[in-house]
C-alpha cells in the first residue's frame, strides 16, 4: 500500500456547507471543517508518517496512544479528527424535534423525559470549562450524558458515543460570540440528529 492510500483522509461533510444555516453559518463551517478539521488530518498524517501508526485506522490509533503522555500530539490530532467527523454526523438540516420512538423510550428510561435528556446534554455543554465536548452515550446498556475536555473521547473509557456537541469556541464564536448557551440551545432544538443517535445505540 502506498503512503498516499494509507493516509488518514478528511471525510466529506454529510451536507452542503450552508445546510445548517442560520443555526451554524457557512462561514463557521468554512473555518471549522475547512481549516480546523482539515488541520488535524494534515497534522496527524505528518506525525504518524513512517511510524508504527501509519496505515492503522483512526480508532486503532486513538486506542493505541490514549493515556500515553509521550504520544499526546498523535492522540490529540487523531481524536479531534474522530470527534469532528462524529460531530458533523450528529447534526443535520431540519434536525432536533421528536426523537424516534425507540430512542425516546431509552431517554425516558434514563432521564424521565426527552426534555430532561436535552437538559442534561445542555448542562454538560455549558458546564464544560474551556474546550471540550458534551456527549450522549450508551454505557452498559443505559443512556448517559458525559462531557470530555479538549480531545478526549468516551470510547476509550468503554462508553459508546451516540451524539456529540462541540463546545470549543471555534464551533460557535463567529455566529454566537461568547453566547455558548444560545448555540447549544439552537443546536439541540434545530440540528441534533436523533436518528444518528439511535443508529449508534443499536
Ligand atoms: Fe471543533
């Protein structure tokens, strides 16, 4: 396999760059996907070239270097690629609204109601100090909400991610400036992809 074909690639966005407008503008997507996400891919490919990690899948790289301080650069870039791809798929034009019945049942079992589940996700997103992520996960068959700092991913702790919210400032600052709460509310109400969450829960 050539170096070229074994490189980690930037996956295409699952929609047009203006498809999430006005909740998330094409301007934000241009920087967030086109610059930040792409930079993680470019950085990782430079960091792993000629190493034991070249040619491995992203998940295998993340799992192999998680918790190793001397591999933090590889972990941060690899996990951020994974997180961002997962984030783009956690959103969709015309999202939000009523979750599919099978997911709604799981939300009600774990949180009492869909609204309480959304509130837990929102609280996680708003209380994450600094950069990070809020996640709906499946942990031992039960839905949970967790938050992670910087590039950390729930699956290295055995939890199965269902959807995520990026709460790094680059995710919302162009559209919402410091108003993280407005960004989180708008995403949960209008963009969150509950069908993707259910697919991941199955
Ligand atoms: Fe981001």
